[in-house]
C-alpha cells in the first residue's frame, strides 16, 4: 500500500512540474530606429533582458514584438533596456549622450 501511495505522489509531482511551464506572454512596443544595424542592436538589447524568449523588430512599422516570461520581466523593462542602448521606446527616451554614440545611419531624430 505504501508503494502505491508513493508511486501516486511521485506521478502527481512529475505531472505538476510538467504542467507548470509558463506560456510566454507577447507584447508589441514602438521603438525608434532606422536601419539594419538598428534592428540588430534593438533585438540584441531586448533578448539580453532576463526572461525575454524572442524579439523581432520591423524596420518599416518600427514595432518590436517580444515574447517573454511574465514572471521574470515586463514590456516596461524591455523598453528601459532599449533606451539604454540609444533607442527611444514607448515612454522611455534614450539619453542624448548615448544616442549621439550611435552610427550616423542609426540616428533617427531630426
């Protein structure tokens, strides 16, 4: 009888761990940029945020789509990370000094 209870509890534990995988959340952020180098920088900065699963920036629409673990990060944290590398994102504006270090082709402000 103890063996049956032990097997049942073990199976329940394994099942609960397998089912507890978090489904990634998805968000779209408006991010300023202008070229392929911007795309590379924006996506790399987003992916560097702990909890971000994937990031894809469309240079035509200026929209970054991110998949992320909601228990580990948020779109706000991603936007802050993008501003730190020189790209205005949502309510965060990149520091002027950081923006000025971007290559000329990446400088999107008029």
